[in-house]
C-alpha cells in the first residue's frame, strides 16, 4: 500500500523499500525509504505532506484506527508560602 502511494504521488518520487520492521510495546514499526528528486524544499515538503495524507486517507478507508499516546501528569499541591526544594 505505502509503496504504491509513494509511486503514484509524483513523478519526482522513487521508492527504495517498505518493510514491516518490528513490534514494539505500543506500535507496529514500519520502515519506508524513498527519495524525492527535487532541490526545491517547498516542493519536497508538498510531496512529503501529500504522501502522509494519502497514507492516512487509505488507513481511514480501510477502517484502521490509531491509539494516541497519553501520559498522566500528577501535580502536587503546594500551600501558599511553602518553599520546595527542587534539587
């Protein structure tokens, strides 16, 4: 899927490889290597964005959902005038 998206996005893209690389604690890791054959940074970023959005659209079309990482933040209460040693 990703290879075909990269190939079809622009005549300036060249796909090298796309592999399912690894399982991690909270993700399936993929490695995709492709080249954007332009020296124009704005054009490069336009193509990069187009590829990323096309991948996202395809996942949505297939019904793939993603969990967004969360991190709890605990705040200690401090009374007025109390000084805390932050060292």
